[in-house]
C-alpha cells in the first residue's frame, strides 16, 4: 500500500469502509507490480473488491464530511491506477469474460474499461478501425453476392465438376473465415490470435482483416468475371460433341455455356439445332426464340428452318403448308437483310434456305396469282448465290460446324429436273453427292426424297443423330 494512502486511511473511523479501501489498495498494488500476466481469477477479485468499496460508500454513512472526503480522495487515486492498467485487464478479452460471469450494470464503469484502454494506450491508427470494419463488411457482402451468382451458374445443370467444386469451396471457406472474424466474438478472437502469431501488430488488425476481405472480394469477382470464358469453353466442347454426333453430351455442354453467360446467344442456337435433330421441336423453338431476343441472326435462320420443317408435315393442298412457307420466307429475307457482310457462312445458309422455301412454294402453289416459274427462277438464283459464296470460302473461314454446306447443289439439281434440264441436273447431283452436308434430319429426308438412296448414302450425317441410333 502506498504510504500516503495508509496515513489517510487511518483517519477514517468507519471500519467497514476503511477495510474495503485497504483491500482495494492492496489489489491495486499487486496490479502495479505485475500486470503482464493476469488471470481471470485475479481480475475478478480486483473488480469484486471495487464493488464492495462502492457498496459500502453508498450504504454506510461516514461520521464527518472530512472523513468522506478522505475516502473519496483515496478511491479516486486508486481508480486512476486502475484505469492506467486498462490495457492489461482487457487483453485477450479477460475482462469481457468476467462480465459474462458477473453481468454488472453499465454504471459500474470498472467492469467496462475498454474506453479507458483506447484513451490511455490505444494506437492512433485504431481511431479508424470503425471505417475499416465497415469496408470489410462491404467487401464480404460483395463477395457473398458474386459467390451466389457463380454457385447458381455452377449448379444450374445439376452438378459440379472438379474445377467448379474447388472454386466454390475455396470461395465459401474464405468467406466464412473472414466473416466470422469480422462479425462474431469467437471469430474475432481466432483472427486476433492468428494475426499475433504472424507478428502483426494489434493496431493494424482491422487493416489486416480488411485486406483479407478485399482479397476475397477480388477473388470472387475474378471467378465471376471468368464466367464468360467458362461459357466459351463449354460452348466449344458442345460444338465438338455436336460434330461427332454426341448429341446428348452436346446438350449438357450447351446448357452449361448458357448458365455461365446468359447473354451469349450462340449456345442457344446450337442447342436448338440439336433439339431439332432429336425432333424435340418445342424445346428447339424455345431456344431459337431466346436467340432471337438476343439479336442472333443465326437463330432467325434456325427458326426459319424449324417452320420450314413444320410446313412439310401439312398436306400440300391445305392453307397451313403454304402459310408456313410464307412465314419461313419472311424470316430468311429478314436474315439476308441483317446478316453481317463478313459472315459468309450464314449468308450462304440463308440463301440456300430461302431457295428451298421458294422452290417448295412453287411446288405447293394452288393460287392462280402465284407463278411457279417465277418462284423456281428466284430459288435458282439463291442457290447459285449460296454456291458462289461457299466457293469463295477457304477452309479456315468456315465455322467449326459447317452443316448445311453444299446443299444448294442438291436442291438446284432437283430444280433443273423440274425444268427438264437433264445435263445440269446430273452435274449438280454429282456435286451434291461430293459436298452436301445436311444441317438437320429434315434436310437429309428432303435429299432422300429428291435424289434417292444412292445420293443419301454418300452424305455426312453423323452429327444429325447419335452414332448408336
């Protein structure tokens, strides 16, 4: 006990108050000697003694005002010593643990020494901890948003592959660790101990947590930003599967490509082609429509072929067949007006399909105002345009799926037969047999009807149906 305190306490007549202050002074003396390794028991004993002092001062009257002034003077001096050791008392949350056991009112300030800690020994950088914590929470919200989007994309087709699983698990683990270290008491203690083991000063713990949250946000955004590349990857795998005739595998790849980039129209169109070849016409129509909404001219061409195929199911004399052909014609003409000048492959396909449509209109025409000869002539012009474009294409200019190429020869041969040009028809049947590559089951059936099995058996058809079908 401080000698000055001992002299003052001897002048207090009230024994209860005197003994309480002596006990408090002794606890403060122990604290002054060694505050570096306090136990929870030591802290509780100190604070409970302080409780006793407060209780005695409130419940027991001191004989004189002088005696009361002495008691308060000693108490004020001892409390000042207590506040100086606030940092040691709050270390490792020992004081917070003591509060959990006692649950004192907030008016008992000695149980709530954190404010005195920040005033007496806090680092100047700690004044901005509130800002770093807000920024950390914002980073976590952003990371959670990106993680949700990527997880939905990964799971939209019913499962995760190894790459997707590793990406999602790593992001989720990081999010849980940083979030718990920012938002929960236990998590904060874990992060605090981890940072101390890494020799990171206490006054930069909030900044270190913010750095971890920012890195997690960047990682989550990086994965989110790579979704278009993943979409392209699965799209190319789908195209390869489609060319090899693995149509059901192609469906899964195209679905994944769509899940990773909703704005990418090419997978919709190719998925529609696969559905069309599997005679799943409703699904094909839905995918073509999605491509149309995204402004994909290839989807417009595909929708035209779907309508063209549907019109073939109607009886020739019925209005339905001719009406469908007119609808297909409109789509193909719009496509030719809007197709990019450098997209020669699609231009050739549109010319071929428009020629097929016009030729079928000529065959189905029952209206006296419709001139079949004019329709056949225009159809021939479109077939010739398609052939000229295809001849101008180098192999390097062709897309990976060149289905539909060479069909103009087949239909032009049939057109020459209709106009009794036998030599031209024979030459074009020969060219058809050499180079025709039907884009759909309907086109292959058309060629079989027009040129017979001898022609049909020579054509490449592995991408139309599964090899084992």
